[in-house]
C-alpha cells in the first residue's frame, strides 16, 4: 500500500468551502464551474475545484468512494487527472436532464474533450471507483459495493509520460452548489495486470 498523503495534495481552483482529513475529503462546489475544452458548441471551462497528488511512479491504482446529493442537471463529481488545462480526465456520476444518474468520463488530449456516458439509474449518487495507471495508459472502473468492479473505459493521455497529477474533482456547470464526499481512499500497487497475450 502506498501513502496517499493529505498534506501533499494540491488544489486546482481552490474552493471557498472544503474540509480535509485522513478519513474524508469534502469539496463544496460553486455555480457555473466545470472542466471542458474544444467541443463543437464552443464551451470552455477550467474553473471547477479539484485536488490532486503528483507522482512520477508509472504503475499504481487509486480507489475511493464518492458520494453527493443533487437534483440539478449536470452536477458531477468523481476521480480526476489534471496535467494542465488542455490535458486531463474527469469521471464519475452526473445528474442528467432525463432524471437518470449517468456514469460518465471525459478525456481531454491536446485541448479536445471527448464524452462517454451511460444511464445508471434514477437514485444512486454514491459509487466506488478505481483508476489504474500503466505509464501513459489508464483503466477506469466503477463498483456499487466497492468489491466487484466493472470497466468504464481504458484511455491514453499523451502528456502523462512522467509525473501525473491525480485525485478528485466536483463541478456545478449550472446554477447550483453541493458537497462532494470522497472517502475510503486507497493508493496501492497497480491492480491492472500487464497484457500478456501476443494476440488478444
């Protein structure tokens, strides 16, 4: 087990209200905050709060429980990688306009964001996540119970060759505010096994 050192965490857009302890990180959002780059409809955001730990270790896994309460469209929180405003990843649960909670992830390389999401259900706003690093490649997983994890996506970050800043974020793109709770945080040796097959 590695040591996820609270004192070594760095804020990206430090929020007005938050709390940090060895057992839980709580981030309170402000309205009109998000991360988003280079989409066809022209939105550009780089003002949501995130908190990250920097490490140049090439192989690791971050696991955490993430919980929030909101009924405002697009409110979201979860795991986060932030290299700079044009290279990052955000993921978690987002409250959507159809009333569903949606699992989502956004990977941004060289200033262009993609967007992947899937309906989950209408009530769940608590989820466990795992983020594993193998060099510049990452595996993102989710779990309802923190035991059985399912793959959300595998992705590459072009600007993650050495040191990577990773942790948590929360954002309220609309006119809202909520508290995001991050607990049961574990930083460990990489649980994503190397690919051993020559064909598949």
